[in-house]
C-alpha cells in the first residue's frame, strides 16, 4: 500500500526547481543552505557525522539567515557491526596512523529528537529506509519525508514506507551511494528516472551529475519535479569545502567509485589512496573511523592523495561564485 500523501507541498512552493543536495562532512554549512533557500530553491543541511546538539545549532543558524524552505538529511545505518574478520586485514594494511574501527548509528535517535523539537519542512533519509516510528514522529511535527533511492525496487520500498517524495540518486552522483545494500550496482540517472517515473506518482527529485540549466531541463522533462545539485555548489564561498578539495574539483581528474575511505561505496576524484586500496571491504562506518585520522591529517597538510575527494562526474563544471548566482545560472531557459 502506498500511504504517502499525493504531493510534496514543499516542492510545489519552490520558485525555482533546484534543491541543494545534502553535503555532509564539511561542504554543508548554514550559509550555503540559506543562500539556496533565499534564491527560491530548497536549502539542505547534512546532519551526517554531527551530534544532535550540533545539528540543532546548525538549524538555528540557518533559520537566522533565511525564512525560505530548508531540509535536513539524516543517515540511516540499519545494519549491525561487522565482525572484525571483515576489516582487520584492511585496517592493518592502513598502518600505524589508522584509527580504531568502531560501529555506531550516527546518533540517529538524538537527531530525530532534535528534528521533532526544531522541525524543518523536509527531512530526507539516505542509506536505508527510516524506521516507521521516526517517520510518524517527524510527520506529526509537520515535516515531509523524502527518501533517497538508487533502483526501481528501492523506490517501491520507499513508497511503501510512506515517503512524500523520492530522491533518485544516479550513478553519476558524488559522495556515498544511498543504496540500501552496498553491493547494489549503480544505475545512471536518466535510466533510473525513466524507470521510476513509470512506476510511481510520487514527486521525484533527480540527483547526480547535474551542473547546467540544460541538465536541469532534461530531468524535469523526464519526469522529475526538481533537480538536486551537490558538486556544482561546492566551490561557492558559502560552502565549507576544504582548499585541497576545491583544487581537485576544479581539475579535470576523473572520478571513480571506491570503498577505500569509509567501507561504503562512494564517488570521488581519483587519487593515490583510492588506487592503492582497490579491494577495501564493505564495512561502514568501521572503515570510516579507521581512516578518519589519516584523512584529517591530510586535510590539515593539504595532501590531496589521502583525502576523500567526494565529487560527481561533472565536477569540472563547478564554478567558484556565490551560491545565489549558481542557483540563478541553473534555472532552465524558457
Ligand atoms: C561532499 C559530498 C557529501 C555528500 N553528503 C551527503 C549526505 O550527507 N547525505 C546524502 O544523502 N547525500 C550526500 N551526498 C550525495 C549528494 O547529496 C548528491 O547525491 C550528489 O551530490 C549528487 O551528485 P552531484 O554531486 O554530481 O551533484 C554527498 C555528496 C558529496 C559530493
């Protein structure tokens, strides 16, 4: 049964069909979310890696900068801890600078509590279906529920779980795959959008590799209600993107999919660390914690060889200009 509401009111009310894709782990800031909202799009805060308190501070900071539409994206880490046999050889191979692998659920309950007491128009989930109880509580607080999916089957499950809109993440997308199962083969955005559009009446938000007004127009024409854009905002001054990451995004170096940094499949700009660890195990967030000190030191020293340079396939089209200008430049021509 599809218990979802028939339409997304937030999408209906946007003055431009542009969503800032959630960008946890640095690039996401209140300033970036507010700038996109002030330009008539939907601003997003990535809640990933934050404590509940830090999330509340960012929501309050964003609200001080915009009265426009904003959303918060939450990771759903549904599985259990991996057994050490899965990751111990890999962690040993990382050498003495590696951190302790450990499992946690990224403070899921604390984040839902914050979002119930400090509601935002949209709460989106990635990596798995959100628990029914969280969906009920957030909906009662007035939020729409969006779920990221990467296959027609995940779209069907998300509709059954009561999503108000589906975020369709194509293979082109930067950052972690939102797939419910880490072994899922990524599908390119246009095939995914065409297939899911055929099977559901839910509003669809297309994401992955979109960086020009022509690409926004293409996904709208293929059935999307809006385009969610990540990498094309990462050079904006409002973004928290690190200097080494900015340089890589501006370069023509191609991207690849990897588990080397976090134990979960993700797309980033190819670098030495990825090439040296082609067979990293699927074990999230254990590997994320094991590589965290290595990545932090590399960010500090500006060593792009050891940083997770998350970016979508069209990253060389990103422009270093204010986010409001980027939104305006993405609006499809009449
Ligand atoms: C640096 C970075 C961080 C990301 N963090 C998140 C996140 O926290 N939650 C999420 O659902 N998706 C995340 N993504 C994926 C984006 O939301 C989106 O799917 C992707 O950026 C779309 O492709 P594009 O980068 O080519 O526009 C991230 C992507 C990048 C590049």
